[in-house]
């Protein structure tokens, strides 16, 4: 609890058994709700999550990273969260920064806070592959130019959102894949939410990074497409569901492509 706001941490997980305990072990005391959604992992992620006392939900198929986040945010809202922090369970980001991020939202100064690996200047030293670093910088420059924003990066997997953000964005219109993250930040900017940043060290080791070069390239093209859609929507050259205020939101309906997640016993 911070400033009377209930804080949830959501963990979109896929084969995270090797790093989950370490990640959870460093969560600060201000966290009221710990929610993990397992996207049909092949390892013991879900069993371990229950053992660690997390509210655990399991998808009945591998629906993808974006779809996983949809479930995460919906469960957090249903559980009464006021502030939701998304943290990868792969121990890539420092869980101890949850307090700082959630506080920036709880203060009512920001609606969204991202933990930037670029701001601290240690991304490469932390092991980020050079091609990812260069792509990150180039895509960020392009996106800042088009959106008229000044973020240090759009690609971090460590973010905090206020409840109204999650209730307002038409998140069910987003991709089920990794570009979900980028669409979400573009939406936050489009709908006028205030985005703040803090710096965050990053760790790259085999278990913390599984995305192949090919998937990274696909993600990059997805970012360019999202940015072009933003431009067209903003200048009346096209209309896209992800930027439609009346688009499908988390709490209105289930995403049509996926069956409802199998709730395999949320641990109270
Ligand atoms: N739901 C889901 N999550 C995935 C999948 N593949 C990777 N992830 C998760 O997405 C996050 C980012 O992937 P990761 O390999 O760490 O990417 P990187 O750190 O940017 O190289 C991690 O938390 C993974 O657990 C998948 O197929 N489905
Ligand atoms: Mg990672």
C-alpha cells in the first residue's frame, strides 16, 4: 500500500521456474497483490508460483506475451489494484524499484512510469546485445520524433500503470505478441496519460533473454507499423482500433481468440 493505494505486481511468465524465486524474493513490502499468469509453460513455473504464495493463473495454451499481459491486468483490476506494476519474472530487472515506480503513480504526478535501461547508461555493460541496443536507440528516436515525445526508450518490460490507464486503453485491440508493449505506450501517449521514467539496471544472461533474432526483427517492424498508425490516426489519415476510444477494453469482454484462462486455483 502506498498513499492508501493498493499495489499489485503482475508477472507474465513463460518458462520462468529458474528465476522466479529470485525475482519474488526481492519484491518490497509495499506490494499487496502478487499475480502470476503462466502462458502454458513447459516447466514448473505454475507449481512454483503457487508454492511461493502468488495468485496464479494458467493459460490453457501458449497465447503469447501480449495476451498474457491482458490476463495479468484484468486479474489485477478484478483483485482491486489501484496501481499495477508489470515485471518480467526472468530476473532481468531489479524488483526493488517497484516502490519507486509505484510511488510516482501514487503521488498523482504520473499515470504511467517506465523503468528505462537506457537512462542509467549501463544497458551494454549489463549485457544487452549490441544489435538490440542499436535497434532500441534507432526505434526510440523515430518514435519520439513521430509521437512528439521524449522518452529514453519504449521497449522496457518494467512498467507501472494507474488503474484508470488500464480501464481506459482499448487493450483488447492490441497484438497478442511482443509488440503489445509498444502499442500500449503509444496508446498511453495518444490518450494523454502522463508518462514518467526512472533508470534501471538490466541483466542479460541466458535465462533472462530467449527472444530470437528473427522475433526481434518482427518486433522492430511492429514498432514501425504502430508508429505509422499513430501518425495516421493523429492526422486524420486513417483509423485504427488500438487508438479508438471506443475500442474493446479489458473488463468488457474476453478476447475472442483465446479461451478464458483456466483458473487453476488462485492462492489466497
Ligand atoms: N506469454 C509469453 N511470454 C513469453 C514468451 N516468450 C517469452 N516470453 C516472456 O516475455 C518476456 C520477455 O522475453 P525475453 O526472452 O526475456 O526477452 P528479452 O529479455 O527482451 O530478450 C519474458 O518475461 C518471457 O518470460 C511466450 O511465448 N509467451
Ligand atoms: Mg528478458
